[in-house]
């Protein structure tokens, strides 16, 4: 069976609407509209009339399928009409398939949510995870030098600063980066913070051409009608496009800073270093989550238990022991590939490897505890337990997967049932801000969750409380205003985003 949400509007109709304009005119217009949206949270009106993910899809389709032999003018009304078509343009041919709901939800959430998440956590986490973790974690291929090599020779922390410069500049200048800025006298002070060579190298790294854009798409495309709307968008890796005039524009301005997050570097690292990069990233992430868990007041945090002949067996990654609750934590840093994010047949296999594999490790650990295994004598079994799977990126449909596959609860007869929750790093960062209230909050979520699925998302961040690890990481950078995270800015926005006109 195949249908679109509007029988008269398959996704190809939206693509055809994008082709009505010259790319050289539509792409800059989209960049201006994207920059004008600013930072989230976005109003419902914006999400319906000018969604940033819709603008990014229009830019992709124009670059892939448009040509310069078009005459339809691009103005605000034309762009609004284009975005009006977008929400209803969706082809679905797997309605009767198993796991249809999980696949559909995955497509939509991965399309929309990344544009609505705070960049503060993303950037601060990058530093705390990748930079601060290196001295404490033994790695095979990830070093400060290898990260710089992936960033065209720019050290990671300096690349974050240069990328920040480019994003703020694009936001304040209609989505454009004009290399001539760097010659202006008012940028002298800015260039003391962000060296010109770094800005130029990062700008070059993040800039593509229409021809290179098409090549990148063909290399990663799912290539099915169902995936067309949700297919890979090369703007994720190269958010600037040079249309031939030497002044690149960013049709999805919010994607600029995401290029220097662990997620933005993941596939580049895998391409260069293979599985060793993923293994190193996993070790660094496990260490980072351990740091976050130790922020919970009155908690005893124990690391992974290694046991058996030659130390060949392992428990979950962390145990958080509270007076009335034990949390078993399994950490996963693997990410969904473009095809899985588009909800194709590889999605369920990816979820099984990540969430299913984590569940198996949790179940094995619960089994050892139920059997009073000698290696686990320091872990109490006289109180409720919660199995927590922590993923580096949000698995937006994690709870649905756990329910659909009947793995939301671990049952071992000698112990009470153990509910299982899937949470992202962001949700853990928010959870620990509750201090002594973490335990009663989790116990309340367990009590109200008859299905066994516990959601940390419902707990959120404690009002007016910042995560100290993220705040410290953020303040490690010389932001242009001289303001740090203690200056009273909202944690959802970078502190004191600079106005280049003032430099």
C-alpha cells in the first residue's frame, strides 16, 4: 500500500514546486528566512508556516533537482506557499509493516527535533566529553592531534570558536558568510579571539558547491520514495553553499554549530578511523556519563564490574546506589545512520543492536544480582531497581521500541521486576540538576508507569538550575561579550551572542 497524507500531494509534488525557482535565487532566499527565525524555542506559528526543517528540505531538493532555466520569482509569498505544501507532502508505503509506528515516528522526530534543541548543551557537551575526557580515558585513535586533523588542522576547541563566529555571523547577516568581513577594521578584536586562519579553514571545511552537494547526497541517499522527504541532507555536514559568487550562504543556519558536536564528527571519524573511532568515542562517553552521575547527591556511584576468567565478563557500565533505589546504567554511543533515521528497513536492526543489546546487558546484570553472584556483593538488592539505557544522541522512539518488543521490564523471579528506561545524554544532564530529589522523582515515575517504561523526559531540568559540568565547559571558551554562564543568561541560548556591528 502507498499513500500520501494528502492523496493529491505526494512528496514529488513538493520537489516539483521547489524546481519552479532558480537555485541561485531560492537558496539565498531560504538562507535569509532561516536566519530570520533565530534560535529556538520556535512558536507554533513558525513551526507551521516556516519550519526550519522544511526550509532545509526545500534547499536540498532545489540543489539536487533545480536548474537555472526557471523564471518564477522568489519572494516572501512564494516561500510561504512552498512551506504550505511541505507538511502534507509525505509518501508512505509501509503502513502494514511490523514496527510501522516506530519507523514513522523516527522519520518525523529526526526531521524536526534537532532544529529545536538547545545548542548550549550540544557545545558544552562536546567540550566536556571530547576535550576534558581525553586525559582520563585511554584511546586508540582519538587524540587532540587527530581531532585537529579531522578539522583541517584546527585544534578542536579553536574550531568550536571559529564555527561559533560563522553561525553568529550568518544569523546576523541573512544567512551569509562574506569573507570580506575579515578585512574590516571593526573585526580586529574578533580576530584576536578567533584567528583568521582558523575561520577561513573552518569556513572552507563547511562550504560545498551544488555539484559537490549532489555527489554527497548520492553517496548517502536511501534512494526510495518513502524516504525522499526524510533522506540524507548534505547540509548536515556542509551547511554553507557557494552558489558561484564566492559568498556562501547557509540555508539551514542552525546546523552550523552542530558540525562540531560529537554527532557532527561521528561519521567523519568513522570514515577516517573506522571502528576504533567509535570505540574511543564510546569510552569517552561512558566516562562523561559517569561524571554526570556523580553529581547526584547522596549517591554512591560504582563503575563496571569486570569478572570471570581473565576478566572476560562485564556488568553494566555504572551502578548508582541511592538509599531507596539502585540504578543500573548501560551507556551506548552508537548513532543511527541516514537510512535508519529515514525509517527504512535498517532501523529495527539498528535499534536492536543498540537498545536491544543494552537491554541484554542489563538483564545479565540483574540475573547476576538475583543469583547473589560473588562479584556483585557490593551492589544491594534490598530496594527497587531501574535499568537505564543512556544514548549519546536522543533515540526519540526508544520508549516505543521497548514497549513494542516487550523489553520494557526485566523479570528475574528472585527479584522484583526491573523497569527499563531509555534516555539521552541531555536527559541525564537535566536529571542530575535535581540533586537530592533525583531519587524521589525516579521512584514516582516508576510508580506511575504501569507498563514499565519510565521517562526521564517528563522530569526535565530543575528550574533555574544549571548543570555544573556543562556550565564549566561553556565558560572554558572566550565568548566575545566576555560573559560566562554565570551572567544570568538562559541556559537555552549561548551567553551574550555578539553583535558584530559593535566590534
